[in-house]
C-alpha cells in the first residue's frame, strides 16, 4: 500500500475534521494565527496516521504468513517480554520499570518429530524501525525444509504495533535482550528444542543484533550469521543524512547526536565490541551495498582480526542486488544462501541439510501442487 496515496485520499476528511480555516480578518495584532492553529491541528492528526497505516499493513502481512507458509509450517504469533525500557519519561509513573512486552513469530516444520531434539534459529529483522515481513517467506521455507524451528522477534521499536511500541526503540541496546528472550522462550515452551543447537541469523540491522547477541551471550549460541551487518554507528551516521541521524537523536531514543555522546554510540556498535567474540561466526558483505557501506563491515573484519578472533567472512565484489544481494530470488543469491546453510549445518546439525542448490530452490519456491 502506498502511504502517500492514502494520505492524499484522506486529507480532505482531515481538513474537514479540523474545521474551516478562519478568514484573515480574524487575526489580531499580537494574537494567535487561526490558520496556523488549524494547520497545526491537521499536523497533529497526521502524526499518528502513519502508525495506523503500519498496523493495518501488519494485519495484512500476518494473514499472508499463514497463507504462504501453512502448507509446510505450524505458524504462531506469541507475546512475551524483555527488560524494562532503558530510559523512562518518569521513574515514578505507573508502570515505570515494567518489562517491555513484544511479539514474535514462531515457525515449526509440519513434519517435525517432537520426540527428537531440533535446532533453533533466532531470526531478527532489519531496519531502524521495521518488522518481520513476508519478504522473508522463501528464506523461512528454506530453513523449515532443513528441519529448523524458527523464531522471528518483533522486538521493541518494530513497526505495526502503534506509537508507544515504536518509541520503545533501543537500537543496539535492550532490543538485543528482546531477541535473547526469544531463545529462552523457545527453550521453556517447546521441549523438543535443543539448547545446544541454537543459532542467530540476521541481515543488516538484524546482522548487528546477531553479532551483539553472541557478544553478550557467547555460551548460548552455537553459531551466528551476519549478512551485510550494520557494524559502526559512528561511521554510519557520518555518511548518511540528517533524517537518518534523527532516528537516533530523538528524545525517546538516544536523545543525543553522535558528536555529543560518542561513547554511547560505540557501546551499540559491533566494531567496538569485537573483543567479545567467542562464537563461530560467518560474515558476508558486498562492495556495491547502497545501505550498509562495505567500509563498515571491513572495519569490523579488521577489528576481529586485530583481536585474534577466529571467524569466516566473504566480501563479494559488486554482486547484483546491492544490500539485498543474497536474499533475492535469483540463482546467484540461492547459491550464496547455500553457503550460509552449510556453515549453519556444521554447527547446528539439522535433520535434512541441503545437498545442492536445486534442493534449496525446491524448498523455497516450489508450492503445493507444482511439479518437483
């Protein structure tokens, strides 16, 4: 749904709701401008409209998850909690200090044998403010086909759940603990999940979350994959624009630009936490990435090497697709994902690992009723 088209469609109704603009004759010297006040009223109404559109889109996408995965997966959406907000507007307000509640998708293979232990993948979405959408259907299908259980957190700051959920954002901070809470939730509620065979998989900001999770909880993950990961917020905020920077300096978020609090931005950046790595790790990046510049990931690779860490990585040279190069539906992207799955297989031992890219293709793209 094109948000701008919808806004243009409803603008006349919002104008009517705000009331007719007063005639200029009503404006008195030194008094308030009624026209300006009317426009400010319209602006206030529009502030929450984007969140309402996100909620509608989320409801549609939830239905699509069931429709597009129901043949191969038991799909559920659960609600759990992570730590309290990292900063409260008022420490004495009712509810201050309560755990932050959030949602997560759970995907289980329909043919999973509950009498045998199964590996788990924690799969955080990307974006500063975004959500886990059916953009990832083909990848979740590939994971399920190999015998993985998957949980995809809609951690604090995700879109589709209203303003307060959105403004709970804590990028590179307690959202990391929300994702770790999902690991704990699966172990507590699904007896067939093997706690020794849990991996993290994420792209972009999801790659940062994967890195920060294994840095913070190295004994809880058997391996991690970070695709085109956001790696250095200080460098990143240097090459992106003011609109992007304002997502972090918003009052409900960090509340300061990077120039005023470098230490806080370093705390949230993988490159400045490289010494903590103890978990098997695979990193992929692409030199023509138009979102996470390759320089960020190269800095992370250098930092890990400087700390003497053992890990795997591959830098792709101008691979078609830029930031999404290994998430596309193309054969080239499938071949790269096969490398990712083979890395995961070594550490997580799924029941049905892919033998070749043809198996991967059939798992992710051949729908019921189609020829094998």
